[in-house]
């Protein structure tokens, strides 16, 4: 088991460290396909932009429309047990994040190749689960896109209708992770999940609040949150739970749509999670903000592969 988890961790780290001129959404989809060749217990399906358009995933597609690289939605299934509800793992797969029209500062933009670390951790976890032949059903969903500024990019103030029917006013195109995740979380519903966990390098605010050591944890179900904390403590892949009070949801109100994609100046990690919570009301859900924990900076710079250890333990324990 230790070897399988190490292999999964290594896969996630390798994907994170691969530069964005190589690791684009198509590359991530191909890497997931390679797992299928290695292990016949895994089934991989890839949706292209026209298939996503047919599913009305307009929120996800609003992020990729400024890029020459087409978006992909990747579904990895590991279903060894008959008639058992799956655990669904959803990963943010932004293969490079310029911020779009709301352009990021240049100084550390190279690190935005790590913005697909959520998706990388899902691939690594799916690989580990299959290698260990776990008796649990798991489905991985990767929401993959590149966020670029161009003549066709989404502008601040644009309104899109998500797959769920919720209309979103996009006030900041650099709050794009939640825009790809919300459609993936709506898509997850069709698998009648037992739990849904999403992993995302979502907000710098999480890093400001918690530092580089724990990932931020949010959930609409206390029992699920406790299970995740237990796996985090056991594996040393630490998390810290943050609240989702009603007041945070109020910050997302807008005159021009059902919801806007950013809150006020403070508590950005929480308003981001509150945005996602609007799309997860029909199942038990948790969100891990791994913006501070997915990679190291400075002399030891590189992907950490987190939270593969936490996720594999969670699947094994439940």
C-alpha cells in the first residue's frame, strides 16, 4: 500500500512540475488515459468542448474561451464493488492561470503552472486506489482549462448560465477556479455520490489566513468534515476547518445575476467556498483549498503532491 500511495504521490508531483507549454488540458486528459492502459480496473472518459456545450457547462467554458487550448472534462472511474455509491473526487485543472483579463502580477506568475494541482492529486489518488485494489467505488472528475487574456476572453461584468441553471456575474476573471468547479460539481450529481470532495488551488486568501502548512477545509456536513480531519491527522497532510456562515453567502449577491463570482475584500477563501456550496446542496460535500500546500517555493521549489495521502486514506477508511 505504501508503494502504491508513493507512486500516486509521484504522479501528482510530476504533473504539477511539468511546464504549462507541455502540460495543457489535452496533456492532462492523455495522462489520465495512460492510467487506463496500465490498469484495466480504471475507465476513462474525456468530454470535449462541444460535448460540454451540449451539457450547458457555460461557466467552465467561459474560462477556456480566451485560450487556444481547448478545455477538457475528464472522468476516471474505479468501480470494483457492485451497487455501492461512489466517493467522487473533483479536481481543479487550470493548467496555467494568467488571471485572464483581470491579469495577475508578473512576479510569481510562473507558479501558476501549479494551478492544476487539484486535478493532479485526483489522478494520483485514482492511480493509488487502483494499484491497491481497494474495495471502494471512486470516481475522479478533472475540470481542465487554461485561463488566458485574448480578444475572445471573458470580460469582468459578463454573465453566464452554469450547468445548474444558476446565473453567474463574473466580476473578476482571476476567480476562475470556482467557475470550472461549479459545473464539475453539478455534473458529479449524476453519479449519486456518497460523498463529493473537491481539491483546488483556489485562493491566495487561504494562504494569508493559514500559511503554507494546512489546507483549508469547508463542508456542508459535519460528519464528513470529521472523517477528513481524521485522515488528515493520521497522514500528516494537515487541514483546518473554516466556517460557512450565512453572512458569507450574502456577499455573493448581485443585481445582475443569481450570484457573483467574488465576495468582499476579506475572507476570500470562505466566500470562494460559499460560491461552490451553492452547487452542492443535493449531496454531502467538502472542499479543500490547497493553494498554500500544493507546492513549495524558494530553493526547494516544486510540487508537494498534496493531498494524495489524505485522499487515499479517506477512501481506505470509508
